[in-house]
């Protein structure tokens, strides 16, 4: 129900980038620029200052942003409240998840939730933790599941479960003979890493720094944006990686990889994030409760 131009303006104002807003909204940059131009013509004033490759909100833009937040929030709440008058949980559910959670934990959870509530139409967006929390903050996702602490002050974080990260390598790799590994033993060994922005990468870098090791000093041979791709490269014996234990269950069972715990243990908290100020529908509340319970069971395994 809300004016599409306001939705586009809100995304551009939060990102301060037409390109990033286009990515968040799944639009082309020219389409985003056109919507902003229409809105500025409607109000007969500039909403953004443009120059030197950067944009900034004008005083008029700041005022419009304040009202856009209220209008978009109320519009979404109205749609949800009207649909809930039927008494059934249903409708579109936009879930974002970081790659490890999306590939190895969430499919079963979404399937079981859909079975309980046939009227729900889930849509899963997969990206790294940084991208997911950004899209939740932009209100283009109802809820996000991420592998690292949120950096967005407008988001509420709900811890779900603990996840252990372990060193993985080929059974023929030199590190495979150890039962436990200390961080210092990883230095000078060829290292296959997740990409910057990944929750796994952020948690690993933080752990190494706490152990007195500069992550930039590791013998990095490759960066990959997919856990499955990372597992495949490590299987070749090219190097070691540090991943969630959930990401290598199949490979361990087949004997293609070995997983070695670190000492001290490297664990992280998986979290759900959603906007603090946004009304939460019965559907979102039901999914938060259901997914949270299922993920807690995972941490107990």
C-alpha cells in the first residue's frame, strides 16, 4: 500500500548509495534514480546532495526520511493486521540467512514450519552476515539469521544457539595427525578462507587476534564465498580451513575431511535479527519461536 517512491527513497537514504539501494531492492540503478527524481519533482525540492561520487541527505531529505519510516512501518502493520483477522497464520515470509545457516541448518526448519502452516509462503535470501543484516535494517527482509554480532544499531538481536568452528583438512594434510590444535600451529600452513563480510571469517579473525596472531600474516592461498566450495577445495589438500562443524557432517562421514577442535575452543553465537521499531506479525513471531527452538536443539547435539 505504501508509495513505492517512498520505499526506494528509504533504501537510498539508509545506504547513501544508489547502487547499494538497487542491490537491496533487487532493482536496476536507473530505476532507483528515476524513482528518486519523481519524488523530488513531487515535493519540488532536492532530497539528496550529489557530488564527488557521494550523496548526502538535504534538510528536506532528513524530514522525508523521518516520515518515510513512520509511513512504511504503519503500512506494513496495516497489511499484516488485516490479513491476521482471518485467524490463520499465513502470507509471505521473507527470511535472510548467512550462507552456513542457509545451506546446512535452515532448509529443514523452513520445511517443517511450512508443514505446520501451509498458508505461509517462505522466501529465503542467502548472503553473508553483513549483507543480511543490512537488508533487514532496510526492511526488505522480515528476519535475518546471522553468524556474527550485528553492527546495525536499529536491529534487535536474539541469540539462538552456540556453534563450534573447527579446523578442517584432508586426511593427508600435515595437520590431520593432531587431535587438538593451538592457534600458533596454524601459522605458515596454507590457509583457505571465507570472504570478508562472512560471519565465519569475522569470528575466526577475532579469535586469532585474541591469540596474538594477525590474520593477515596467515599463508592465505584462496578466499571463497561458499562453504560447499571451500570444503571442495580443502578436500584436494591445498590447505586447511576453519568452518562450522555443521558444514562438514557429510564429508566427515565419508572420510573426505577431518575436523580438529581448537584449544581454546572456538565457538560463536548464531542470532536472529529484526528491526527494533517494526511491528512484528503473528507469522514472524511464530517463526522466531519455532526457529529459535530448533536451533537450540542443534546446539545441544
